[in-house]
């Protein structure tokens, strides 16, 4: 391990596992919504034609909302807890 990778006392650098988890959760949410809406629309277009995508798109977006809204509600609750509990 290089000196650049170590902190001042020669130990490994501190990792912020909460920040890493938040970043991973957010990336996973984006991948799931992308897969649901875009890939789902492409599959529907391939099997049923482009006109069927117009019918299915509101349902795909509704499914994405059913995933995203609880996620953002929980993130908001987590933000409120860290704000009012002193960051613990």
C-alpha cells in the first residue's frame, strides 16, 4: 500500500460505509427503474408493436413510481433522523 493510500498514522484510510451504501442504493434504484421502463418498453414493442408501448408506458411508469416513492420516503425519514438526532 502506498503512502498516498494511508492516513497520517500509517493505517488504512477511513471508509465511509454509510456514504457507500447510499451511493449503491441510489445506483441500484436507477438501474431498476431503467430496466423496468426502458427495457420493458423495448420488449413490449418487439412483441406487440410500437402502438402497444403507448398503452403499456403509463403502467411501467406507475410501477417505477411504486418503487421510487417508498425509496424516497425512507430516504427522507433517514435524512430527518440524522438531522434531528445529531448525525447518529
